[in-house]
C-alpha cells in the first residue's frame, strides 16, 4: 500500500519561508511526476508546482520566482521551498505523485497559513 507522508506546514508571517516535504512510502514503482497542489477555502484545488522524472519543472504564475520544487529520487521525496510568502498563499497543500501505469496518489494535506 502506498502512502504519501507530508510535513512542514504551519503558521508564518508574510515574507517568511516554509519548506514542505512529501515522502512516498510502500510499494511504489517508477515514480514519474511529483507535484504540489493547494486548495484555499471556497476555491478549487490548483496546481502549485510539479517536477517530472527528468527534473523538468512547471510552476503556477502566482508562485514563480518565490517557490522552488525539487525531488530526491532515492527517497521518493518531493520538496517545496516557499519564500516570500503572502497571505494569499494560505491554503491546504497537497502532494501528488504519479507512478507506473499512471497510478496517482495524494497526500492527506498540510495547512499553510500566512498572516499579514
């Protein structure tokens, strides 16, 4: 059984930084794209950033230049370094992993709150 274990969320003041981590455990093979999504109250879940197995990255326009996604393939872990945080970044952040045969897994979510 595959589990995604997220950590690193919390409360931070505007302008601060947080680093999210998501580790995929269990019988997971050939991890392809790993990514982060977020969902604010009353809004749809949206892509924040994703990274392919070839380290190609894609970012939402709203986070370009402030957030950096990276991965450690040996640990099946994806990271999201978030700098210059803004109150509008407040949301529940979800990790998503796509593996062999397009198997898709989601983390349980971690709350990020940015105070003004």
